[in-house]
C-alpha cells in the first residue's frame, strides 16, 4: 500500500508539472497598442499584462514581437517579450 501511495504521488506531481509547462503559450505579431503605465501590450485586440519589471517604453506600435504568456484569472500574464524572428 505504501508503494502505491508513493507511485500515485509521483504521477500526480508529474501531471501537475506537465500542466504548468503546457500552460505557457507564445504569440507573435505586430504591436497594435502599448501602454507602459498600465503595463500592457496589445496584439490583434488581445491585451497582454506585464509585471512592473518590464520596461515597455521601448516597445513601439507596429513593431513585430513574440510574447510568452500564461492565462491566469482571465488575464494574459506575460512573462517574456522579444523581437519576432
């Protein structure tokens, strides 16, 4: 029984970590709006929210970028932004 509980815990851990990994998504496109004060970048009418540590003042409308984000509480929480390749 002890072995079964350990195996079940390991499988549950792998499922949870896999789900967290799968949640990260990327999108590429031209920036249609940027608001450094609100800490948001918009691509095709979809708003991505950045943490305060990002300096969005250098992002310009029309610039092609790739954003990595996760959907949390109905918001697109961005974790990375870089020039699109």
